[in-house]
């Protein structure tokens, strides 16, 4: 396997009450990558995370308030000194040895490498279906195969990653945002198949609460890359329904109804909103195109 320059690597682990997992993970990371900077972002944990970090002599960033996964990722990226950033979960799901596979892709010239989970590695069948939907939608939008849109295990060029810090949300949708941002900017992404182990401890994702947030991701994916790909079909659907209803009412009642007018106006407004969104998106990424 390709030898890596560990002095240029920062491994960032967002953690909230993951002390038991870190007790196993940190010594493995220290053994495999003794010269890499290891950063644990403590997101207001109330367990022994601080003590574990001191025990293994790794950098600890303590959030002053609970920021969430994305907020912790941003805090870790600001603290990191490496030219390459590696993000992985602190719950023991990701295999530290897979880091070299991701970094090898960066050596090949890619700007970001993402660990793509298999069906067997998904936490539940429901999560598998949701992730499959996200992957298919995002692949359609960018006209390129996306194997895992929401994976939190990735390696990336630090300078390019920090260009999009202001876009990243504090919640669990940061992988989606950074993936679509890289595609929009024309950066090269690679996917590496990985196997994910069962997490240690309890998940912080609430399926009911975060399910709504993940549903919003679907729309965010489109608006981050090409808003018209989302708004144009919706506008066209309103237009088709409007003209169909107009023909029906004209044949039946011999007149143009208010409902037809409302549908036509809605189609025009949705199209204009998409057009404006497209221009705003272009301005956001103008420095990266």
C-alpha cells in the first residue's frame, strides 16, 4: 500500500459521549498513524471523553455549546494543521486501516475520497432505503454516479474543504452539502468501498426528528447544485395540470376557470424562483468555477 506522509494529515473525530468507543479507537489511530494530528471535537459530552483524550495525548476541541455533527466538523477543520483532513465517526464504526485507502485516492489526484458503505453496512433497512434515494437523486442531478451521499468517513484536501465551511450546516447533513459543493466547483471525487462495523453506544440520530431533516436534504441537494433541475419539473407539472384542466373546463363549461389561471401563474412563479435560485447558486460558487 502507498506510504503516506503523516505529518500532513489531521484526523478529526466529532464526539458526543463516545468515551467508551474512543478508548478503543484512539490507541489504534496512534499506532497506525503516530505522526498524524488527531483531533477529538468534544460536543459538550458529559462522560469521560476529556480524560480519554488526555490519556492518549490527542488534541481536544471543546465546544462551548452543543453544535451537532456538522458544527463539530467545522470546529475540527479550523483547528487542523494538516494539508489533508480525514473525517471519521468516533463511535467505532469506521476501520482506521481504511484511512490509507482514502488517502491513496488523494495521491491519485482526487480532491476528496469518500468511504462508500455497502447494503450490509447500513444501520437499518429504513436507513438503507433513505440513503439509496439520496444517492439516486444526487446522481441524477450531477450526472455522475454517487455511491454514498451521507457517509461521514472521508479524506479531503484541507484548503479546498475550508472554502465551503460557511455553507456547511451544524446538523447531520454536512456530508451532503460538502459533496454537492465539490461537484458544483468541479473538484474530483472518488468512492472507496468500505465495511462499517456496529457502532459502540447509542446513536444520536432520532429517526422521527431527523427523518424530517433528511427529507429536506432531498431539496437541498438540488438547490446546492442546480436548482432548475428541481424547480423546472415542478413548474412543468403545474403547467400540464393547468392546461389539461383548461381543456376539460372549456369542453365541459365553455370557459376559462380561476383554477386554470392559478395553475398557470404557479407554473410561471415556480420557474422564476428556480431561475433566480440558479443565479444565486452561480454567485455562491463563482470563486470556485
